[in-house]
C-alpha cells in the first residue's frame, strides 16, 4: 500500500529549542500508526505543523502525494487531513449537535447569499446535516447528549466529541492527539472500539498516545520521536525490544 | 539655521508631555494587562484640579503635585470600587470600564468647569536663549520636573521592594504570589502611580496649550502610539519612544500640515502593530 | 411634544443601525470594535456629498453602505493577527484618524465647518418631513433587523459564533476564518454607514466634531445591554440608550439649577456610569459573559 503522509527533513526551532529536528516519517494509507515519545519530544508540535497551524522552518510534507507544508490550517483540513486537540476544544456555548453541524464543508447556508434567499434550501440542507451529525454521535456513543450544551459534557465525553467532530467530515487521515489521556479505563475501552470502527470505515489514523496498552493493541506500526527526531519505527513488538527507545524513555521521564 | 532648533525644542516639549502618561498606560498594561483608555481623562482631571488649587494662590508647582496625588487617589478609589471586581474576567471588561470612565470623567470636568477655555496664571517671562534654542522658563521647569519624576520612577522600579514586587507580578503573577507578594497591593500602587503620572502630564500639556475638557482626549492616540512603540510595560521604552515619535512628528511638519500630527501618530501605531503585533521592543512584563 | 418624540425615535432608529452592525462584529463574531463611529462618519459624509450632488436618498444609502463596508473590510484585513486588546486600540485610534481626515481635508469635507444644506429628499404624501423620514428609516431598520436575525440564526451565524468561541477550532474544520471575520466587519461597517447616511440626511448638517468617540460608546453600551449576540436585545438596548440620551433633553424645561452644558454633561456622565455598572454586573464575580 502507498504512503498517505510523507514527511521529509522537517525542522522547526523555537528560540533555543529545536522542537522538530530533521524529522522523517511516513504513514501508510489505511493504517493505524502510533506516534510515541517522551514528554517534550515534539509530538504535538509535529501535529501542529502537519495540520498547518505552525509553519515549519524547512522540510517537506506530502499528503496524498501533494505538498501541503505551505498551506494554511483550513486548507489542509479541506484536503481531508484533520486533527483533534489534546485538551478538548469543544465550543462550549453550542449544543453537541451544533458542534457537529458546523463541520460539513460547502454548506450553502454558510454563504452570505443564503441569508437573502428563501430559507427552503437551507432548511433542507440542515436536515441532511443533522441526520449525518446524529449518525456520527451514534457511532461514538454520544447520541443521548446531542441537545445539551457541550460545556456540560464530562471530560471523557469531550474527548469523544473531539473524535466525532473529526469524523464528521469523513477525512482521509485523522491525527489524534492523546485521545485517551485523562480518561477512565471503561471509557478507554470504548474509545478504542470507536477508533477501530473509524479505521474499519476506511480512515487512516495517526495517534499520539502515552498509554502503551492502547498503542500495542491498536497500532500496526509505531514511530518513536525523541527531541524532534524519529529514532525508531516498526511494529509494536519491535519497538518494545528496541534499546534506543528504552534509553530515550528512561532518560526522558522519571519512572 | 534657527528652524532646526525650534523643531528640536518642540520635540523635547512634546516628548516631556507624553512620557509620563504613556508610562502610566504602559505600567497598567504590563501589570494588569489591559489598555486603559481613561488615562487621558486623568490627565484632564489632574490639570483642572491643579487649576482649582491655583485659584487659592497655591503656586503652580505645588498645585500640580497636590493635584497629582489627588488624581492618584481618585484613580485608586475607582479601581477599588469598580475595576477590582472584573480582575479575573480577562482583557475586555476593564477595557469597556475604562471607556465608561473616560466618558464619565470627561463630562464630569465639563459639568464642573464648563466648556470654557482656561489658562494657568503663568506670568510671561523672558525666554532663555542659547545657540538658537529658545525655551521659556515654564517649559524648562516642566521638562526638568518630568525628567526628575522619570528618574525617580525608574529608580523606584529598579531598587525598591515595591518595584521588585511590580516586576515580579508582571513577569509571573502566580510565582509572585507564592513568594509572598500581595498582588492587590501591587495593583493599587500601580493604579495610584498611573493617576499621579497622568495628572503631571495633564498639567504639563495644559501649560503648553490651555485647559479644555478635551485636553487629554486629544493626545490619546500619541500616548498609545508611544506606549506601544516603547514596548508595553517598559517605562524607559516609553520615554525613548516619546522622544522618537515627538521628533518624527515635529519634522513631519516640513511635509504635512500641523493638524495631521495626531494622524501621523496613528499611522506609526498601526505600522508597529502590523509589523510586530507584539510591540516593537518587547512583550508584556515591566521593565525599569 | 410629538415633534420631540419623533426626533427621539429617529435618533433611536439611526443608532439602531450602528448597534446592529456592532452586534454582528462583536456580539456574533467576537471582534471588538471601539471605533464604530468611523464607519458611521464615512457613511454620513458619503451621503452628504452625493445627495448634495443630486443623488436620491436610497442610492446614496447604498453607496454609503458600500464605501463604509469596504473601509471595514480594509481594517479587518489589516488586523487579522491582532489580539483583542490591540484590536481595541487600533479601532479606537482609527476612528479618531478618520475624524481628523474630515477635519483637515477642506476640499473634500469642508474641514471644521462641516457640510451644511444636505438635502432630506423624501416625503411621504400626507406626512410632514420629519414623520415621513421616521417612517422610511424605521422600515429600513426593519429590513436590517430581518437581515441580522437571519444571519444570526442561519448556518453562517453558527460559523461566526464558533469563531467567537474558538477560532482555532473553526480553522481546524476547514473554514477560512479570515474570510468570515472580514465579512462580519464589512457587514457591521456597512450598517453603520447606512446609519451615518440617515444621520446626515436627517440633520441636514454635519461636522467633524459630531463624530467623536461617544457614538462608539453608545452602541457598545447598547449591544452590551442587549447581551452580545442577540439581535432583538441589541435593538432594545439601543432604545434604552436613546431614551437615556435624547429623552433626558426633555428635563431641560424642568431642571433649572443646571445650565444646558451641565445637563448635557450630566447625561453623558450617567451613560458612562451606566456602562461601568453594566460591565461590572455582567462580568463581575460569579458570573460569566
């Protein structure tokens, strides 16, 4: 299978810190790839660069064979590469349903012209989008919460909403930033099932994760980042045996 | 070439007028993190309070000092009764409060003193002339007083324990609290100082022009241009930026009509924010 | 007395346009604009100059909306990266900048003397000039209200509210936030421009000193009073502000201890105080906006 995402020679420096250092990484189409590394290894920065929120200093990012490193965040998203945020960024004042109905692209009702024309077309479009949003909520298990304000969701439910918002657009590639961090074990199981369902529906996943059980169970391939540089890549079993990875972790975090 | 000297003196006078109120804006921004649009109105209030005291035959320098202390106390009172309640609510609420206060103070002055133009009772005196520089005694005294207050202010920020508390609070409020600094004391001190500095600037401006209820409002744009150019939070930066902007706007008179001086300040302000949205010299935090 | 009431209502309607505009920018999209008077002034001058040249009122209003709207777009495009506090400074400064241009460019705008003899070109048969002006302005405001209301409740309004809440999220779902922010600024400025055009046409005389920061503050208070984002609330807030400002002129005949200047000053002091109280209550301890 071909590579959906290919990163070559990527660099990013913040002041005195080389956050991303000659990073080389690829994600196969249709895979679930894990991205691990000690705290401060530059994982979130890398996500931020891939998704167009941060400009790299140098290097290339190819998505579906085309360069995307110069594009703005919304343009990257439009090409079918979407991300979630580590700390959920639900739109608090809106209902859970509205959070999702916001997502579909090319809504006629999103154009100024729609305000001046009869409302029938927008109403019809909204019905279609609402049905789609409810279906996504069903998939992630938030269907009962559709009409409450997003601010009232629990921490774990907010994680699900992040995932749902990403899923709503049916992207080709989803970047999930610690989808199970701070979530209770029952919900972790649930989240893993959801991710597998999403994957089974044909979406490629790249996941930052600290929970090794999640990585071992979900990912067919794991990439290890340390100080902005990829130090190892392989199957979960291979990574577990890798001495360099062990060193990076022991040097990076206190047990 | 006498014109050069005339421009330089005007620039120095403008810079002296702008420095202290711009420093006040800068200090509040650095510590409390909001642009305070009422500072120009505290200038107006201070200038009129000094006028009131002059009416009791108090000499102008003493009137200015007393008016500045009074203005500082009024600023502190307003802060403690109103602004204090929105401390934790972000940038916008205090900005809106400062706009309401601006309207209130400007019209409070108008209510008491009316729209008439007033002047301080300053006797005409022979100006000092040397090497083509012409400076009136009032201007010399004003520039001298501003310089002294500026040096005192910078020294206080640098070497007193209050100054250290201010700098600590502006760099890292949480850490400052941990080290035993009480933020409300710092805030109160900064607000009092801002009212004081604004009032001195108001008196300085009124000695050069005249007292009207719009005295302070007219310099709002130059003040913000100076504060931003100097890097919000830096007193020394404000002083240098005041000199720079004053010089540029004086020499712009060679090309532009005099009424565009303020407009030019806006262009400088806009340009700085466009090129460096975080300010020219540095971001946040109090520096000397 | 009736004439007086008509005058208050006309001012309320005019401020209504400006406040509805600010509500789109600030209330809906979260872009603070402390210089709404700039677009109001540009609309006023635009209508003054074109109606004097013989253009009928309605085309003049459209033109005012276009010119003010374009200026709003320019401001938005120049300030996309500015944070809230800088946007506040820039918009306030910009409004004074615009006023200074009208003050200084005699050839364009008559300088400090302003422009007199602006035609008020419409009359409805059977009504006097003031009342017919009120009717026409009110009908136009109803249209603006309808537009604002639909904008707020259509998907596009949802997108604008999302930008107010978290711009990053909106970008992450593939929407061009700069385009939407610019659009909101353009619409808000255009509505203010229409208000300004009506203002010029109603008063038949304008000068730069009418366009100080006060009008920006009036509409901020109105939008705040009506709860940011609510179209109906904005109009209700505007009505309250207009009554407070213009209605208290009535007191002039009954209060003799203060003179005209003092009464005017008292009114504005009251408004300033009211604004502070609303903010303190709205954002004070234990509440969120």
